[in-house]
C-alpha cells in the first residue's frame, strides 16, 4: 500500500506468516494464502532493513538493518524483545541457531566477521573471524555442533560451535553465494558421498553445484552442465556469467535443492542425483525473437537479451533453459517439421537445436562459427532440413550444409558451403524461398537482393530491389505467388515482383520502423510489427489494413504465425510474450462456418419443438449459448397442459453443466418483468430439488444467486400492489351485487368475501399494468435483454403472448356482461323490498359506500391503471 520497494522478506518455518520490510521503514505481516495484510508496525530501524529470518518455532523474527543494529521481535505477542548493537555497518546476514533452546543468533556485517549473540543476556558472545570478504550464508549440522560459512573470498570455513574455533578452511576457487550441509543418513553415493563424514554443497559464480567433504576439504562431485561454447579464459567464465548462482537453499521435505541465478531464474535439483527437476524463468529482458516449435506448435522458443534460449511449453508454461551461445542470441528460425530449429548470436556463431518428440527435451546438435562479426539473421531450408543461411554484420551471407543425421551425444561442427559479400552494410534479414531454390537478403544499405541457390553451392545474384528510403529490417517470400515482401525503417512495407524486380504495392500505416513482415492466410494477407508496438493485418488484394493490434508498449521484434495460421506469437522489447488467436481471415472463415452450423441447429430446434421433444430441444438450445432461445423453449414447455410438472421433469433430466448454464440464464431473464415468471419457474425447480452443496459447486453460483435477490424483491412488490388492487375490485364488485339487498337473501346470494388467489390471469388481464411495471421496474432488465431482441423465435413469443392476452380480455368481458345481467335482475327483484327496508340498513349501506369511496380515493392510481 505504501508503494515503497521491499528491501527484505522472510517466510515462517511453518509456512503460515510472511513478513516484509519496505523502504518506508514498515514491517508488514501477511496472510499470503489470502493475499491480505494482517498487521503492520514500525521497524524502529532508522534506515531500511537489509536481512530477516524466523527461528525454528516461527515465534521470533530477527531483522538486520542498514543502521548496524539487530532487532528481535516476538510475532505472537507482538513486541520487540531485543535491540542488539555492535555490528559494523550493514547487517546483511542474520540466522538463528536451529536448536531454539540455545537462544543464539548469528549475524554478519561489513567487517566480514560472524557475531554470535546470546539472546538471554543480549550480549555478543564472540566474533568468528575467518573470511576476508562478505559472508554469504551459514549452514548447521543436524546435531547443531558444527557450522559451515561461505564467502565471496572463495573459501568455506568449518566451525566447531563448542570451542568457537575454525576446524577447516576449504578453498572453493569461486565466489560462494550459498552453502548447504547434506543430510547425514541419506544414500548420496551418486554424487560421490562414500563416507559418513560431513559433506556440503556449494554454489557461486561458476554456476555449478559442487559437493565437498568437510574433513578433507576435497571436492567429491562437480555438476555437469549442458554443453556450451568454450570461453576464452577462466576470467571470462566468472565475469558476468549468466549461470552464476546468487542463492542456494535446501528443501528437506522434498529432498531438493533450489538455486537462484543471476538472470532471475529459479532451478530445482533433485537429490540424490542433483538432476534438474524444474525451472522457472523470472525475467526475460528484451525479447528479440520468438518462434513456434514442436508437434502441433505446442512450444515456443524465445531469444531474449541473453546468451540463453528459453523453450516454453504453452500448456503448462514449464521452461527449459538452453545453453549454447556465449553472447546475446539475436534471431531464430524453425525448420518445416518444427522439431529442429536454428539460432545465431553476437558471438558470431550459429547453433542447430533438436527437440525430442517424446520427452520434449531440447539439445544442441550442431554448431558453426565462421563470421567475423555478429550474426543478425538466419533462415532454414523449407523443403527438408538440408542447409541453413545466415547474414551478418560483416556484410556477408553464408550457406551452411547440415548432415543427413546428427550423431548421438556429439555436437556436429558446421562449416560454410559458400560465403558471399552480399551488401555494403549489415545484413539484417535473409529468407529462403518455399522451393529452396532462391534466397533473399535485406540490408541496412536500403536494398534487398535476390539470389539463386544452385546445387554446386554458389550464390548467383539475380536482381536488386530498390525503393526503400531507409534500411530494410525483414524480407519474406510469399508461399503461393512469385512476390517478395520487405519491411523497412522508413515505416513502409513493400511487395516486389520476382520477375522484373518492380514494386507492386506499398503498405503505409506504422508510425515508425516496420521490424517484421510475414505472409498469412495462405498468402492473401500480411502481418507486420513495428517499433510503435503495433501489429497490423493487411489484405493484399485491397491494399488496406483490416486489423490493428495494440500488442506491446515497445518494439515488437518477434512475430511468428503457426503452421495452420490459427494463432500468432509476438515478443517485444517490453519483456512480454503474447500468444494471439482470431487474428487472420482463416479464423473469420471458421467463424462463418460456426454461424452456418448455428443456423442448422436453429432449424433442428424448431423441428424438435414441433415434435414436442422438449428435453432434446432444451439441451440443443443451451448448447447454442443463447439465453433468449432457451427462454423460448421454456415458454413452450410451460404453455402445454400440466406445464409445471413437465418443466420440472425436463429440467431435472439435464446434465450438471446444462443446469449451471440455465441458472446463469435465469439471472438474465429475471431482470426483465416480462420474463420473470419463466425465470422463477425454473428457479423453483432448481432450488427445490438440488441440494445447496451442488448449487455452490457451480461456477459463479454465489454471484448468480446474489444477483437474483434485488430483482425478485422488485417483482414481489409489484405483484403485491397488483394483488391489493385486484382485491379492491373484488370488494367493489361484491358490494355492487348486494347493494340494496334485504338481510334475508338466500345463502347462495350472500357476498363472497374470499380473496382472489389466482394471480396469473390478472397478469394477462392487466396488460397495460404489466407493460408499465416493466418499463418502470425493469429498466435495467430491458437493457440487459436488448442484445436478445434479434434472437430467433422472438416473433413467435410476441404473437403467442398477444393471442393469450386477447383471449383473456375476451373471457373477462364475457364474465363482466354475465355479472351485469345478474346484477340487473337482483336489483329489480329487490327494488320494492328496498323501499321497506329499515333505517338501520340504510345507514349500514351509507357507511359501506363511504368506505368504498375512501378506498377508491386512496387507490386511484391503481384503478386508473387497471381501467
């Protein structure tokens, strides 16, 4: 909430509490499962907290500050228990002894000493001096009597905590960032542990895990890394090594080690073999290229501002990190089958990679290095995996032959078949034609060139494409026509004829450089991406942009369509990778096919309703996902004889997913007064026969049920007002029947004071009232139903409702005429008797008429509406 950087954090040993420290000098305790802050308090430190740790009981929290002080907090009772002073400079390491009964705390600061604090006396017991550089981690033996410390001075020290003396100094020959003592009662013979002595694992600047025997200071195991190009010297290996480990810790419950690398990747190694178990990529930096990979385009391979390649599985987001280059990988290309791809980098090399179709594991199978400058473009052969073409900043184009088969574990060394000085400036792009007979190259010298790929290995220049005003970033052959597309820093994309090298069309629309161009939709459309972060879809025939995607916030370097053109992937300098669908006309054609299929289903639905196969009709309507169509079926069911019983039987036979959809539709129907009766009828069945446990399993059930309440209350209020008005009419009619009648009238002529309970006919008789209520009480419902007015069968509903209303009005008129005739006879029969009635009866009638007038006056709006 304070928008301040988090400087340190710690998770309790019981995994319940997370505590963070920010630059605002606040400590916050979080319920991380609910992502909510449960408590915050001032850190008391005068400057930010640099390190934090919990004790083994998750009761005490120690914070080491940049102000050279250490605070110990009781997180249960919520107060500061210790304020330890005496450190020199920033306290970058604090750690409790695992045996809490000792009440000991270890810390380290800028003087490179390890301070041992006794929490009973709040005093520093001793300072363990051995390191000459920053102490990075501590690890304790199972009995708590031995401790190992690691430092950036390339040594590890074994300490006897009883005598507080160093018993062994182990030279590790790398800056060590983490040390972990291995469990003593575990068979670790796979990694060289053959004795019962203490062994520990180190990780540091070299990026490898190594196992050491504490008593002899001997390295018994060194992790084997994936093959890579050999660095020129030992110094190069440690300087800016992307593999270097910055953190190492042990997960005893799962018998794993976890490491954090300098490139923000998290790697898990399984004991006892120390094999890679999982990899997480934390940060991608600039995405320079991205391509689909694997069977059915199940993976993507990504080149970032790094010498590593990352292969993601789209379904699970699991990642493989590939090592093969020693400098930034600039671009990629994939062979036709999708299991083989090639990469090139600033290290002047080209690598060929192969994916195992069963395991998905990717390994480097071939390497070549012959360019004299960075290799910025690459293209694979299209017919079969026979060669690779590269373009470099050394202005040359090289063709590399591939072997028919790659050896098992060895990396094949590539040598160029031919080298051609192609341009006067950097070659930014190369492309191989679909038949492997032509090659196109685009350069910073503002020209594109067409070359013949002859069988003898020579490149023959066929022609030059001139017309761009700035350097060309990308070239691409059409898959169906004899045309070439090129994109340039001048903001345009051009189509060129391969026959006479003339410019056929120019596409203008990007506000900056067009970095990439590819053909899609079987060669009828173009996709372009630019420095403006936009991706545009162009129709070649009409020469217009039909779709613009605001894809990224920075340059879109990576742009690739799947082999079926059903999805697209983009990568940008804003560090984001996006996978897109519904981009090209192929998807539009599929959408048209879906619409035609829906028309056929509508016809089938009409037939099912005509045949009164309501269960199939309702299931088909729900599959169309059209609430108004489903409502039509519900109305049809309710209109038949014994409609309520039939509706109940039909709804209970639906599948669980269909009932879930129906509940969602009822929420929509209930917002409109015209459809609320149908919605309530369905809800009555669902809520009556389905247990609450099943209803709450539906996705969004709580939201749906909460959405029903306000509109249902509004409908009930409207029905209450209508029922009140109808009871007044009943009362007024009965009083008109008995007006002037004698007290000795027959029993069957006495006034019927039973209230009207049949409310449904009142809805049809009161057509104007319903309409008015709908307009007044269901404004929101009308808006929500607006999108359904064009649904099929809407005219059927209107006609049926009109017929039903007119029939009800007719029945009401006939009933009224009959009652009037009976009333006239009764009045005539009692006319003479009324003249002889007593004065008390006249007073009673006058009183009744006065009550009727009062009620009439209070109910005037309802009466006018009902009339």
